[in-house]
């Protein structure tokens, strides 16, 4: 029996980051948004049930804090690694 599943998710993360004092960073705060999508398909292969999963994420993050006592910030965004999995029952 062939069945298709599609899903989506959103996660927001906010955190204070504590770093080694040698890096001369203080009061670092991070905010990150992650969007994800997944597609799963089940099917029959060689008389056994099988499935394929594909997942992809996109992230956008920003960091702010003090660098050597001066306010500083940066941001990054982009696609995460694509995850693919194939499985078949014994």
C-alpha cells in the first residue's frame, strides 16, 4: 500500500551563550528561527514494506553581545543539511 505523508514545523530558540573568557565575548544572546519540511512515502518493495524519508530545514539566526567591551552583532541564514533515509522491513 502506497501512502504519502507531508509535514512542516517551525521552532524559535532564544538563549544566552556562555563562552570562554579568552574569546573576550560577554553577554552573548542568540535568537534562531528554524523552518522544516518532511516528505515520507511508504511502498512495497520485493514483497516487503519500505519507506523513504526526506527532510529539509532552513535556519535564520542572530547573535549580539560585547566583543572586547564594544557592542557587536552578526547574523547567518541558510539551508540545513538534507536528510534522506530508506528503510525496508526484514
